[in-house]
């Protein structure tokens, strides 16, 4: 009966049980009557005519119709049989009980099952019916349930057998399915119809595990086969599904993942004895043939080890003792396992099925280049196998010196494999004959690095044997000498200043200048000496100490020494705008005698002649860009760049502008000399010492591409040797003995223009209200209004969104917080972020979400506090913990954190100290660096001054905001609201 697409209709899906193919589906359209009810007018719909009823179809319907078409009997026959044959005849033949084709039966059933598996997930949200015996498509409707059911497998062991049965729950209610006429529509994943309801399941349950129980209460497993049954059947169930057991134990074990990379020799040697030197003292060059190395990655959890190609979330091991069985569930960290595989692939070792075979030379070059990264990543490198050959995997190094003689160059080299020194002539013979393995005195086999074959091939070929110790290179090979020297492959005798630069341990100790009002820790004094040393040779440098180690104070000591001299001139200090105030405060504290000009703002006086009146001019990168035509006309003593990574792009306008400035000395400060690529380093060091690293194109070819694309450790070493005298970098671990237990810092933030406008508006309104209330009723009766007003101002100082949800502008403090977070995260450090305002934490969490940075979170509503703590402590991918001060200021042990950020310091320093002590406590191995974020020119900054002036107040350990307010005088309030 034809259905009109112009009249109301309903698309339905109908299932019926085919004699040979099992349950099949068909799609129909049924006409509706004026009441919206289904009529008997219906017609089959297929991909051929579906477009006629497009108004009632969605994308899922088109896919369903397509899949249902492909499983119809005639379509199945056409797929498996090229000859034209009727479906009934074909199936009678293939499925004949005696002479049928079992292989073909299995293929056909699998073909239909695959289509059912595609259909079932799409059927949700659709109307499904059972077909009547008369072919009526809408005979009985089946309710398609949206929510997935769960299956619990039960095992009850007794002295005679083990009973096994499953139970089904849906929406926390047990579903009786046995002896209910239930039938299975799809096996994998399981879909089952029970009393006219279609159920799907969590965890991709295989319906074959339910099928035996449709008409059976349980299965009894005899005791004589229980061991095999437990290991082959029960163990996989325990690994993948929820299991309730009685009579044996199921224990879940959590072990740390320990990746181990095994390597072993794949090809055997020629069987000759291995001796380093022959009887005549010459190298025995007929030792070994190049073989191949097999690498294999395994993941260890406790005593259990798994190949890197078998990824299972849970593995189950069965152990029995005295007739007692225990199932141990080992949870694996599949995400981390895959990261290790990716790490190895990116480092040049692409494993396939957990293994890879690499030629000998390339294998040990890879080990030499990558072993530090393996160690840093936590991957153990272990030699495997029972071969008598034990490989040396320590450090291989060659030191080459070329001395100019009368008519030739003498070549002297020291070759070391770990503690063993090998004669250079021996190595030369091995390289010339392309022999890669050499036996060390302790019996280990060292593999000569491939790089030596490449780097020294010309030198070995051109040189002649001279005296007993040295080789000779004729003077006409001067170009080769120059190339080796410039490439840092050889050293030559140098005189004067450069010689002293190479002997970097002999830097003079310079006196702290008069007028400097601070104390330098030993490592800071060393940094000051280093800067003074460079200045004495008119060389620039990069101070790249870790965040919090005091680059500012070291630089101020240098500037004080410079400007204590007569006619020292004027120095220029360039930085991001947000740091101007920080430098002003630090200079005021440590170098109060220096005359400082703040050359920023729209009202700055653009008169460079006036610079001569000052020791130091502070300005921003933005001002440099705007005023470069003016500033480049002034000759500065020092140009110092703070956060010098701003000029990391040599082609940027600001980088080009900075290079136009003129000075006698240059210095740059950064905690991140390399943010993205090694070209960042070129741009910054080429500013302080032009020509140090050659042209940009030379640097890219010689260093950037080999280091970044090939992970070439040799190129890295070359580069380091060049920059070593001009870059000083200390991290916390290096200077730990010189640091106090806690390093406390204040980070001053500048409000954005919109933020400042919002702050001033609220400040004016509350100032009038508070003063009126005080005049009318005195301070005592104005406490609530005072607290309310100060809290409002404090919120705006953090971020106006805390006080006004409609605010759309920026926050200077949030900008600083995000910058500091990014800095610490890049260095793989963990940070605690405290705030008294949950809303403030939410703002920071929104930023972290946007940057796809994982974090843990704790406030008063957090139920699983310990779970959040353990996640932060134990998961290396989580570096940030957001904590409300009230909920997390006490009772937490967070010793993995190295940084503590206090977003909104306020009333009570003792409360903040307690928060800091979440990280700074017994068990903490790292120094704790604390940063208090203060928005300048707000109540935050002014309250800090009040705390300093009211020492007795601080000593009383005020613990509430109300008690703090009670101790404020009217003059104090006037100052806060001024």
C-alpha cells in the first residue's frame, strides 16, 4: 500500500527472525491518521526511495537504511555468490545440516553480525517494532532504552563446584531476564530484548556471556576443571567487568609504571677472541663485524612485565595456594605507556610490536644522544641476552688539540670511553678501516660513535704519523684546521683575553660596591663576579637563572658598581610594562643612591639630553618601539633587557628596534632563554655579542636543524661550548645549599585601564558612604560597611569579574598570574595556587581550561580532598593545584610543589604562612618559592604598608577580617581609600 510523503507519516524500523541469518531489520514508512496514530498503510523504504521521505529523516536514518539494505537475504547472497541463485536455494545448500559449508556459514553470520553492530547504536531515539507473522511491520513496539544497563558476574565457590551467573541492573533496579522470553539482537556489543524493552550495556559486554542464562539460573563448574576455568574464563572477566566473588579473593594492585628498554646483539660475532692490542702493540683491526642491535620495550608493574604492544587497562594474574585462589588485578597506565612509545619514536626509535632492529653504529649513536633524555623520562636502559659481549654505554669523548709548529701542525688527542683512555692512533686506525667496535680493558665493548666517523674522516685521512704520541697535519691544510676550530672540533693555543675566558674557574672576586644595601648569597655573588668579569672584557652576557633566584638583585649590584665610577654615563633597562614598578621598588630598596628615571607613560618627556642627569632609565619594550628614532641617538653605558625572550624573534619590530640602540655594554636577563626553538638563543646572544653565533642562516644550518630535527647531541655540545662563557644559568637544585628554606617574593601587578576605571568608581562611592557612617555613628558602628567596601575593592584589584559578572575587560593581575604559571609549567615544576575567593580560582581555572592545562582543584565543596591531593602528588602530568585558602590552608601534605602562588594576600600573614607550609614541610626535597601577587595603587598594596607599620598588630596574629578592621583607625581608613 503506497504511503504519501505529502501526508503525515512515521518512519519505523522492524525486526524479524530469519531462519538462517538470525535477527534482521527492515525500514518502513507508515501513514498517520488525523489523530497522529499509525494506520495499516505502509511501504518498505530503502536507499533507492529514501529521498522521497527526506522531511522525516535525519543522517542516522540514512545510515540505518543503508545498513539494513545490506543485510537483506538477496543482498547477502549477491555478496557471497557470483552466480544468480534464489536466496532460499542458496541458504538451503550452505546451511544444510549434513553437507553444508561450515566456513561459509561462519563468514555469512559474521557479515550480518557486523552490520547489526553498526545498526544497534544508531537505533536509539528511533521507533522499533517486532514484525507480525502476517508481515505487519508495526505489530509490537519495542521500547529502546537510552540509558545503558550494567552486568555483574557472580561466582560462588563451594566444596563441590563453582556456580556462575550474571545479574543485570538498569537505573539501579535489578532486571529479571531469565525465563522471560528474552532474546539477543546483537552479540558484540550486546543488545538484548527483555519484555519488549531493548537494553544496551556498559563496558561492551559480549552477549555470549548472557546467552546461556536466558533459560538457566546458573552454570555449575566442577571442581576438577576449576583451575583451568578460573585462568581461561574467569580471569578475563575479572579484568574487564564487575565481578562479585564468594570463595576466592579478587585484589586490585596499584604499582608505579617502570618502563624498561632492553637491548641485545642480534647477530653473532665471527667467534674470534677480542683483544684490544696485538702482540706488536698495534691495534687488532680484524676483531668484529658490524652487527645489529635489537631494542625491546617492556612495562613493569611490581613483579609483572608486559610487552609494549599489548595494551590492556587491566591485567589479571591468578595464584593458588592450599586450594585458595586469589585473582590479582594489575591496573596499567595505558595513557602513559603510549606516551613512552611516542617519546621513543620522536627520539628516533620507532618501535613496531614493541621491538625494532637498528644497525650497530646507529644504535649506539642513538643511545649516546638519547640516554640523558631516557633517564629524565624515567626509562631504564638494560642490556638483555646471554651474549658474552657486554656493551659499554657510558660517555665517549675525544679532545683534540692542534698546535702550530714550524712547517706543520701537531695533532694531539685524548680519547676516553668512561674511565678508560685509548691511544688516539688506535682510534684513528679503527675509523680509517670503518671498524666500529673496540674492546676496553675491562672486557666491555665500546662502539665508536658514528659522529666521529663523520667529523674526523678528513683529519684522519690527511694526517701522517709523526712521533709516538702525535699525528701531523701539513700546513697547507690550514683550511681544515680553521674549519675544525670554528666548528669546535679542535682546540688551538690562544693568548690574552680569550684564553682566560676558556679558563672560567679563575674569575676574579670583585668587592660589593659601596651604596649597595643588600646581601648577596654565594651564588648571587658568583653571578655578580661573572658580570663584572664580562664587563672588564667588554663582553655581553645572559643571566638566565631560574625564576626566584634573584636576577634583579645581582643586576642592581652590577649597576651600583658601574655608576659608582666617575663619568659612568647612563644605563638603560628595558622590560615588560608590568615589571617597571617591581624594578622601582627593588632599586629603592637595594640601590637607593642611584638616580632613576621612569621613562614610560603618555606624558613622558621626550628629551634624551635629560637622560644624562640619571644613572638608570627604566622603560618598556613598547616605548622602545615607539621612540626608537629618538633613543637610538643616545649612547648608553649599559643596555639591559629583562625578560629578554621578548626579542626571541629576530625579525620582529621590537627585536630590530632594540638592535638599533647604542651602548658600550649589554646584558640580558631571562629565566627562559629558549622558549620555542634554539633560534631564540641566537637572537638574544647575537644582541649582547654580535657575531658570536654567526649569521642567522649559518646558525640554522649548523645548530638549529641538527639539534631540533635530529636531536643531535654533538651539535648541542658544540653550541654549548661557544655560549658557555656568555650564559650563566643556575637552577634551584644547583644552589640549594645557598638558599634558605623558603624564598619569598612579591609580584606587583598593574591594573588594566578598564580595571582601574572600575576600581576608582567603586572606591569613590564607598569612601563617601564609609566616611558618612563614621561621622554619624563612629568606627564601631561602621564595621560592616568598612568590611564590605574593602572587600569589594579587593575583588576588583584581583579581577573585576569577582564583583561584576558583566565586566568584559582585562585584569593586570590575571595577566601576571598566567605568565608566571606558563613559565613554571614549561620547566616541569608544580605550583600551588591559593586564593581566598573561590570565584578567583574559577577565573584561573577557566584560563587553564582554555590552555588545555590539567589541574587539580579544592574548595569547600570538594568531597574527595585526599583524592585531589594524591592526584597532584603522584601524577606528573598535573602541575597546578587550585586551592581555596579557607579549605586548603591546613591539613594538606603537598610536598611535590616547588612554587606557591598567593593570588590575593590580605589580612593575616600567618594564614598565608600556613598555606605555604602545605608545600614547605617534612618530606619536601625542593626549595619552596612563594609569590604574593599585589596589585599596586590598591588597598592590597596599602594594607602591606599598614602591616609593616603595625608590628604589634602582626604579632597578635589577627585571624579574622573583622578583628583586623577593629584595629584600623580613621586615618588608616583614609589612607586605604585615598
